[in-house]
C-alpha cells in the first residue's frame, strides 16, 4: 500500500480545487486497489467531487474537511496478512459513536467485518462476472431487479457477519452485500465501480444521497482547471510534451498550447516503432492545431538497444531511452526560467504501473520516469479513455482525433519488432488489417486492433521456401481499458485477413487470432 507524508494522496492530478470551491464531501480510502480511480471517476460522472487519501490520514483530514462520507477501496492484501491496511477506528460503528457514512468495496467490506468481529477467510478465487441476489434496501433503489450481474475480483470471503450487521445479498452462497442495523455503514463483495457491473453506479449514487452529499462537480470547467494547473507548474518557464497525435497527447497539447503558446514544444520520437505513415500524419495533426513540433529521429538508437533484448526488458529499455531524449530536449529548450515535461498519462496507465496504490501489472513508458531535476506533471492522470475522448470533443478537436485508436508508447516494440525488417513487416500488416476491419460491419466498432509478430516459421511461396513471420491479430472492445472484451473473428474474416497478409507480403507465412479478454490477458502481448 502507498503511504505518504503529504496531507493527501491526490491520484487526481488535474482537478485541484480552488479556495472558493465547496469543501470536499467524499473521502476515498486507498487500500491498494486496481480500481480506486474508477471509484473517483464514477463520483465525477455523478457530479460529485471526491479525493483519494491514505486511511492513515483519514482522522486528521476529516477534522479539517468534515467529510460527509467515506468509501473504502479494494486491495491486493488479505485482511489477516501482516501489514494489511486497517479501517480507521473512528469510522467503525462501535458502542454509541456516530461515525460518518461508509461504503466498503471488496476488501473495504472485508476489513470492516474483520475489525468488527466477523470472520474473513480464504475462499475460492473469483475474477469474473457473477450473479448476485439482493434483498430490498434503500441502497438498491432504482435497480431494474434484485438479481444483478456484477464483477467479482477476490480471493477471500466473509464467512460470518460482524454483530449488528444484516445480510443484503448472496452470490453462489457467498456474502455479497451487508448493512449495519443502526448507522449507514454498508459494503459489497463485488465492485460496483467497474463497467462490468452494469448498474453499479446506482448503488454508489444511492449511498451518496443517503449520506447527504450534493452534486458539486461539472466537467465543463475541466479545460480551465487543467490550464490553470499547467500555468501554476510552468510559471515563467517553458514546457515539453510528447506528442503522438493520439487523443491523450492531442487533448493535453491543445489545452497546454492555449495557455503557453510558443512556450510549448511538442516532441515526436521516431524510433522505428510507429505505424505505417504515422510520422507524416502526426506532422499534419500538429500543423492543424498550430503546434510547434520537433521530430527526433532515434531509429538507430532504439534498434541498437532492442535487437538483443528479452520481452521483459522492452518496456524498461524504451523508458530509459525515452527519458534520455526528453532530458536532452529539455536542456536545449530551457529559456533560463526552467522547463516542465508534460505527460499525456491517463488513469489506466498509472493504475497498471502500480502508482495509485495497487499491484504493479506492467510498466508504462510515461509513468515513474526519472528526469533528474526537471519537473514533470500529468494533468490528465485521473481520467479514463472515454473521459479524454469526451474532453476532446468539448475542446473541438476533430472527431477523427477523438475516436483515434490507441497505440502504445513503445509501439511496435511491444509487438515483436526489434529491427528494420520486422518493423516494416508489422507496420505494413497493421495498416492492412485496419483497412480490412474498417470495411466490414463485424469489425467497424472495434476500439483497438493489435497486430504483432509472434515469431518466425517456414512457408512456401512461388514454389520456393520462405522463412517468414507469424502475424497475430487481436481486436478488442472497451471503454475504460481496465477490462476489455476480445473479438472472435468470424471464419470469413479470418480467411480475408489471412489471404491479404500472406499473399500481400512476401515475408508473412502464417496468421493467428487472439480473442482472449482482459483479464486474464492484457491489451498488448508484451
């Protein structure tokens, strides 16, 4: 779990409240979850301001802010493990005290049961959709019915309730929801904050209304909030931003340019890892937005480092060279008043990198970088992809930018590229697959297409042997990129893609299709 000496663990790095704004009503306690930013996001979506804090800081901050309620996140801990985080005693409904309303999610419910005299023990691990049967309660007002599809992600279970608690729901015989008999202190084993619990927001908003919270947040002010936070950080200096032409960097670059003008320099690093024709596309996008763009040709630098690397080293090597180049460019761009590096990092990047308190799933190239004494900031760092797309439309970016398919920072290095030949093959295949998918109703709504080199295998073309590439094709559908559904290409589509790739490129001998969802897989293959 992340601990800090700062008064607040602000995982929302763009939404700083002004002194004139209303006091913070909702404390989200970070116990170490992959989904804490999704709780924060759901509060924003409902019009509520929240802040994410360490449970160690709750009593002191509550004395300052007088929170109306608290929400406890999930965790990668077990409640009985050494060092497991605890719920502040002031929140527990014991004796005649009158604690503030509390909603515990997964671990947040288990730790409440554990500290109040219930029993939590190891259970059957569950990381999937499940059905829960709920009892009538004000917490569930507005649900379509009391049998609900929800998302479970846990290894422990509540074996017996703490005193003064009622059972509100079961899932396959396991405690799924509880409520205290005297005070507003509730919990769910499932995760109402994730998209895979379709009506989860109903529960959360019911709880917030029951706790006396009133809407106090509007996304209309977000561009100005971001601009103000950038100016406060940059001061009289300049800023650099990595600009890929994707929706995240485009949103941040446009908002930053509105504030900084010619004191903003956009950097595109061409490491030979990009999609076919992408450098030209990014140049055109930057020109249309009036941005000052510098393209750094680093292909030799990256290929030299990547040619003998292993899969587990790719992200580390890319991040090292990426940060080296940005330090060099920042030094050259310094005007004597300092330079700030802006990162288009969004919430899922930070979550998967373990920066928000949960377990580290994988390293993102734009999270946790060391630029020495050069300051950096991630103004979009609490937003999810669909929120960034909405913000793109709000600031009048072209729809083609708002809807642009994501592409990872290390690009084709995560897709089996480590030299000029594999770069040419994979980028050509990716362009061809995207073109085919855009032509067919079955695949026109895919949110991302991953095309990768899975290795090499012998084949035969024109009556002669070819030692070619195995190209993997993966289509996904998602909104927040925390969970994704893998697309199962129909046999007809597989045949179309296979024919186009193997006949269209002399070095492609096989194709393979990967419909695995996330979890257990990831979006990228490395």
